[in-house]
């Protein structure tokens, strides 16, 4: 990773920490984090949080920034988000057209990264990022976004 990218990610992590410690409510903080990421990382075109409904084993759309999506409830195992929740692991899909179990939010979406959120060892949600660029996500994106999720889990 270039020094510039590393500086940007480190700066953004500091800003995420400030947002989490701030005075507003959880949803406002989550939306502010989405806004921060979409404004500062050029290949992040849709950024949102899905929260777990344990009773139904579903993900429920929470705060997001980007085009509206019809996928407001996603069962565990379905699509990239559902698979990430079921397997409790980060999914990086560099070309969504090659995925058989993909829920298309928009024809513009070319790639996606989904990072689970954990609290006390339980999955409580996830951060979902779509990109209109093919293969934009690096190992640095994955590490950075997993760090974002560790910080965000403090809100739960």
C-alpha cells in the first residue's frame, strides 16, 4: 500500500473513533461513518450497515449512504451479505458477475466487500461496501475495514 493510502486509512480510523465517542445516537453515528467512508475512499460507492435480527436469522438494513436498495432484509446464507453473516467471515468479491449467490442492488455494482461486526463473540451486524469498479479492494481495504468494524462494535 502506498504511504498516501496508509495515511488516509489511519486518518479515517481516527475520525471513526471520534464519531463513535461523540454525543449523537447510534444510527446517526453509523450514518456519519458511512458518509465519511464514501466521501474519502473513491472506490466506495455504497456504504451501509446491516444489523442482525437474531430471532429470524436475518440481516436488517440499517444506516447507509448511496442509492436506495430493495434488499432491506437478507436471510443468513443468501447473497454475499448473508454468506458473510452465516460464515462469520469477511467476504471480498472482486467481480460480482461471477458469483452465483449474489443479490444485485444496482447494475452499476461490480464488486463488494462485506465485514462482519462482532460483540462478545456474537455476530451483531456487518458493514457492506459496493463499488462500481472491478477488483478495487486490496488487503489494505480489508484490514482497514475490519479495524473500522472493531471500533464500531463499541456502539452495541
